C-alpha cells in the first residue's frame, strides 16, 4: 500500500535530501489575477488574488501524484462537497477581529448591507516571481475596510520546491501597521486550511452548520460515510480533544482512495505566542491561531496583539507534501520541529 502525506510544517525531513529535486516553474496570468506553480510537469498550486475572493489564497493544493487535498467548494465544488463556511478556501492567512473588522468570515455570502463590518485583503503588487530549483513568489497586499482605508500592509514571500515524491511551500508573512492596530483575542484565525472531505473526522453526533446569512444545515450522524480523518498533536492529544490546546505541531490524517494523507502544521518558535493554539475542527477546518487564547482558556487569560503605526509582526510557516510507503511518525515530526527551531526565518 502506498501512502501520501501533506504537511504544513516548518522544518525539512531527512527523506527530502535523498530525493531527486525537480524544477519549479512559476507562470503568471495578470489578467486572471493568478499565478500557477508547477513542480516538474504537474500543477502544484495556484495563487489566486482577485478582490472577489476577499483575500489571497493558495488553492488547490496537490500531492506529487496530483491528488487535491483541499476542499473544492466554493470555487470548484466536487460531488458531495460540504457547502458550509464559504470563506474556507484553500490555504490562507487572516483574522476575525482587526480594529473591530472581521477579515476571516468575509465572503460572497455576506449581504451588501452587512459588508461594512468586514475587512478585505487586496493584493496590489506581485513583487517577485522566479523559476528554478526553488520557485519564489512575493506579493504586497493591503488589509482595508470597505472605504479602502488601509489598516495593515502585508508582505508575503512564498518559496516552492519539490521532488518526485514531495512538495514544499515556505511562507513568511509580515504585517505592518498603517495606523494603530489591535488584533483582539478571538477564535477565528490565523493560518487556515480547509481540507478535502475525506480528511474530516467522522461524527457520531448530528452536526448543525449556520452560514453567514443564517441558513441552517443539519447533517445527521452516520449519514456522511466519506470522512475518515483524525488529529494528532505533538502533546499526544487526539481527535476533537486537540481543539483549543497548545502544541508544537498538529497532524490531520486520513485516507483518500487507497492512499494515506497526513496534514501537519508545525509552529515556529519565533512566531507570536508560541506554541500556538489549535483551532482544529473535525469538519475540516484546520487552523493555527496564536491569537485566540481567551476562548481557548475559557476566559482565564487573553492575548491581544497591538501594533503602533509603523510596527510590524511576522509569521513563519512551511508546507511540506510528502509521498511514501508510510506516513511520517511523531519522531520524524519532532525532529522536523527541532530543525526548524534553529532557523531564523525572515522576509527577504
């Protein structure tokens, strides 16, 4: 049996070095507001940045075999795709409360009369693209209100690489305050990923989802037989017990067809409020949120991040997609965390 692993990690694994590196090709399409990333001859991911998406995203994410490990809805729904939370798309970074504006939940589903309560991340410049053994993509974006007043300037740099079995994304994002800014401690943030239907945790209870317009959908327990996923944190916690706990890394894993897929997010020690809290939901939202301490501790403590005008904060992550005969072990992930902790990652 062959196994496939998708890892959002911040450290390289020993297996990467033994594999043959493939050329990365970056292809820009300014008219379509997208940048395609190919590793070898296969599409790895696409950077989408039209303002209609309310934020820039990497979507979809593929394994080396070409399997999409992100949910298709709402851009390209797959049969049976859950249609809850239309703002969950691919891989993104934003937050629910920045000076009172909700960047996280903004989507096409928000009625026009309510849009004033939501923030927008608008990409205005592609700063750099290079192809080669490592492909690079850097962009500049503004976090704005509906009047286009800029709260934060975002500079993000991606580095893409891969082998015949693995794919890697390095993300470094710096947010610079254009005015005094407060990230008020709240649940929905910061680095988010919505995984494919198969990677959800099977539920033994009825699940109720309410969309941004108040419509309620109920999924009866036992009726959805596609999900087969689970969580494992570096602390040893599993399943839904991971939610709201702190850990150096967290792994989501399950089967897609005959293959096994694991998604691991590994935090970097230089990130704010390390180790992060995990906003890891069984229905497929997998997020690292260092700014949600109040809700995760039932109000015992809070962690509000305040930036004066001109101040900045940087967040660092790596995405590694690994394909092999076995999934990566906790021992390997602990070593990856140790290796990454030694790296001083900065925006170039």
